[in-house]
């Protein structure tokens, strides 16, 4: 096929994607805009169901965008967030004929001869690709993540439709300026499509967590990997929720491992895993008992400027010590601009919610008596009410994934009903912290992995 024909095919795929997503999402957006313009009443619950149904039938970035938005507080109305969050890991899988064609495209027509076995049915299917179990020629268990077809075309089509989704929010409410949120989500999703970059993320995590035995990181098989196929060690384990009714000791052990898997890379290297939902982890066992966790997915990783990490630690110290000047300095370090008294007070509501368990020096659950279904809802409502008066506030792009990941991590602790001294765990993570130390560690580790910091 000529380059002209290939480009025509890519354009056709993108145009078809625009039509499908635009029809599904645009109709709902138009109905909402009309209701606002003419004063009609609107059933947000029904619209949310229709939007989730429209997006759920589409693999690819638009579904990933929906998942991201659903976990960013106040980025979308609650009715929409509640429905969209259900899309996580619910994409229908590719059939065997598609899989064979995709594997041939990535590893060549003799791809099956490069493996001892390959399971036709996927072990997991998500928004951008699906995972198949396989066995290497020397008998090692493998996890082969295969990207769905036409994702490169779909990503650009879908990210343009992101503007429609954010338009829904802007037409309903102007308390938050979502322009930087859109840029951040677009950048991270483009990175997630690059499986060579994800392979480098795995190498980075193997180095960062080399001294943390309770967190297992797989090895990459480069000879069986491409830009759209990533082959890793298969890490055997059970879903975390399988241990939801286990003893408190076991649940705390898993939660402690989760804390270290997330906070140590960030506090020591300025790197976060931006998608800490339950499907990205399993519990690894020894002698039939959970000893730690397996970290399975490395697509949504962000490398922060060391100064941003310093802002996170400054905000912790400011809230812990009641030092308002340090709190404001932290917000400014993160990139918040035009801070008034009202905006600072609004940001502090959310900051005290996120940091509450970290500054509280006692054993507690993450929610501390609040019902899981209400976790963060009251604070999000108070922030929104304050921003309607004192906003709008432009959310810095670096803040987006940090906030989402913190909420996602808290949700894991909620599901496990863990009871820990989060303050002591955090103090251990930032012991002897300095921005210059993070910069030095990050430069070395990122360079050895062949990466550059995120934009």
C-alpha cells in the first residue's frame, strides 16, 4: 500500500470516528445547551446515562477521557461523573481474527513461532488495548498487551471531541477554567498510546522500587514488544478486592504496599502513577498469604519538575504547622495564579481533605468515619460553592493528575478498609527531603530509562 493510500485510510478512519463520537456526544451537548438557552428543565441523570452509553460502546481515548474526567473533582457534574466512572475496564474485547491480524502486524507472519503458547481469549480488556496470556519459548509466563486497531487515528479524533465534553461543563458552570485540564489529559493520553514509552516507564519503576520488596514490577521483553505491543512478565496474583474480607493485618499490609508504590517514586524521584485504580494492581502471595502487590500497568505515568514535588511537601508542612505563607507559596509553586483570599480559602478546603490523613498523627481509616459513598462529596460541594463566588480558577495542568491519583489512591484504601498511621508513613517517605536531592535522583533514573520529563 502506498503512503498516499495509507494516509487516505487514516483520514477515513479519523473522519468516521468524528462522525460516531460527534453524533453520540454532540447530540447530548446540544440538548444541554438548548435547555440552558431557552430555560427548559433537564434530566441530568438521564443525560448522564445516555452519555455513558454513547461512550461505552467506543474503545479508545474518548473512553479514557471519560474515565479521567470522572475522577477529577468537579470537572463534570456529579450525575455524569457517577456514570462515566463505571466505564473503567468495561470495553468489549477484540475477536480472534482481529487479534491475529494485529499480532501479525506487530511481530510478523511467524509471530506464533516466537511463543510456546498464546491464549486466544484476553485476560483483560480496557479502553486502549487488551492483555493476552502467553508462554515464552523458554517457559516463562507472559502478559502481552495489544493495542486496538486504528488507535492512532482515533486519538486525534477523540481528543477534539474532548472540547465538546468540556463545553458541557462551561455552559453549565464557570467556577473552574478547564483549559489546562484539557491540555494535560490530551498529552497524557497521547503518551499512553506509545508502548515503547511505557516500556521505559517499566524500566524506571524497576529502578525506583528496587529496594521495596513488597511491590513487584515486571520485566519487559523487548524482542516481543513494539510501539503497539508490550510484553511483560506475567505476575501471578489475586484482585485486591478478593482480600476485602481478610484480616485487618492483611488489608493493612496491602494498603501499606500501595502507599509505598505511589509515594516513594513521587517523593524520591518526582514520578507518579496517575491511574491507581483497583484493576492496575493484584496481591502477590507467598505460602498462600498476601505479602505485597503487583504493579501491572505503566501507561499513565507523569514525571514532575522537582520544584512541583517541593510544593507538595511545602503544602503538607504549611497545613501541619498552620503556616499560611507556606501554604500560599505551595499553591504558587504549583502554578495557581491570581490568588485572592477567597480562592485561597477554597483551595484550602480541598487541600485539608486530601492532606487530612497525612497530618493526623494517629491510626485511622482514610475516610475516618465518613461513608465511602460520601467520601469527598461534601468538600467538593464546598469548594464549588466558594469558587462560584471567588472564581473562576485556572487549574494548572501539573495539578490534574496529582489530584486524580491522590483521590484514586484514597479509594483503594477505602475499599480495603485499611487502618494505618498515614502520617508516619508519609513522614518516612519525605525523610531528609530536598528539591535538589529529588532533581539528582530523577536526572539519573530518568536518563537510564531513556525518558524525558513530562511536558
